[in-house]
C-alpha cells in the first residue's frame, strides 16, 4: 500500500538527514537553542508564520488557508536526555553525556516533513498550529508553554501528539480512548531521630529503623487502599542514611516515585502517604517531614478526538496496522498539561522490534527508526487535511 504521497516520498532522504543531524547534536530541556533555530528556519522558509521563544526555546509555526474557523494543533517534543550514547552510529551524539534516547529527534522530524508537504501541497481551510515543545523530559515544558500563553496566542480546537514505542511493529499506530499515561509525583521524606554510638542504641532514636518501617508500610497503600481495578505505583527509589557501621545517624532520607491512572486515586495516594509517614514516625518517637511535589497529571485523551484519529489511521494504513485501544502506560508524559486545556489525543507509532529485540526508550543503545519519518508525516498530513477540511 502506497501511503506516502510521491511529493513527500521524493524528499524523505532530506528529512532523514535532518533527523540524524538533530541526533548528532542533542540538547537538554530549555537548552534546545540549535534545535529550535534549525526548526524555525526551516518553517519560515516554507512560508509559516513562526514564533520563537515560547517557554524559552519553544517554537510555534502557524499556517492559515482560506476563511475556515477551525484550528488544529500538532505537537512534537525536541529535548534530549542526560545519557551517554553507546550506539556507535556514524551520527551518534557529539555531546558527551547527552543523547536522543527517547526519539524526540524523530518526532520533530516527522512533524517537519509534514509541515513542508502541507505548505506546498496541503488542501485545507483553517489554521494549522505546529507546536515544537521544549523540555518534555524535564522540567515540564508543556506546562511552561501553557503558562506562556500558548492557547491564548494560538487557540486550538483540538491538539494531537505522536510518540514512538520500541517493541511495536514499525509504523503501526496504537490509540487510546481515555487514560493513556500515569500521573507522576515526587516525594521526599526526611526522618529525623537522635544519633549516637552503635553500641548504645537505647540512647538514640534510630531513624533507619523508623524509615525501614515506613518503606514497608508504604507498600500497603496500593494493596489495601487502592481499588484493585485501578492501577497505582509507590516506588521507594532512594534510601540514604549514615556512612559508618558504628554510628546511628541523626536522620534518614527516602525518595519516592508515585504514579496513578486516576485523578481521585492520585489525590488519595498523597493523603495516605502523608498520614502514614507521620503516624509511623511518631510510633518510633521521632518526626518525619514530607515534601510532596505534584509533577505530571494523568494523561487522558478525549474520546471524539481519539475516534477521529483512529479513523484517519485506519483509512491510511488499514485495520491491520492500527490498534484501536492500547493498554495504558505507567510512565508519564507532560502532554497531559496540554490536554488539561484543550481536547485532543496522544498515540503511539511502533519503532519496530529491532534485530536483537527491542531497545527500550531511555536506553543508551536506542535509535529512532527513520522508516517512521514517512509514515508519521503521512499521518499528520492526512489528519490535518481531514480536520481542516476545505
């Protein structure tokens, strides 16, 4: 099946080169200066009205056709990760300790390829807003764009985003009606006791014992307070206390990652964690401080916009290349901030299984599959033209 327009197909190598150039020059969140400049210059040369500097390094490109009142937003992320690349590719990262290990170089390129084709050949009647977002990985670039007036300056009736996923057949699309990705909250607990000599524990109040009890008690929240039909995770990722084997320290620090696929469950987890930590600490005769930082909200797609994207995918790729309802992910995605302000949908495109099995996202050996540039761009073009139908 020929799903890629000839006019786009003939320029694919140009976009493969762009993608690999972005891969070789990765930039962390809010430092995507070279990346955003390259993207803005390309878009300007194709006739888009380009606005730079939204949330510092974000770019929005607008293209209007006709007198249509509908407005569509398409989002791609641009930032890289603080990971040392091990792919050995000719276009591997030239910046030590920074790499595109999540495919944002590919996401930006798919949208760029679609932008070029729509500028020259697009048939639509309305306003197309292409949103190139900084700092998806950190620190909340989508939220920063909203706070910088994204939807006030560039109103959208719907917004969409696409993310690659290793382990799914290359080019296959996976859609989600409703919940897509979990909320993500960061919690720091400092348990304060009384330090002393290991030989005289009765003269101390041991924060390690209390913190250990807190770790175990936290595991009961998901098993006993969360509806078994709903998903939640409480992970203690760090436990730091003391340095010597013969010294009882004065404090211990726990760091937690807390995730949920339901907004009410998210709120309940915060309440129960704070209450349980305080009670456990007091039972050992000491105090605990809880710093609770609410990060990404739950990503929830709106159903009409998801149904529309599903049908575009089926018509473009065929039923066999589309998963109508994927399993929700416990990872988080800051596109959720955009969906809190505008209807829309977030979906996946398969990155392929790879020759030696799937190399997961955020892995130093990961690379975006360039075969997805044409497929992703063709989908964006089809969705844009149908949403903004003449």
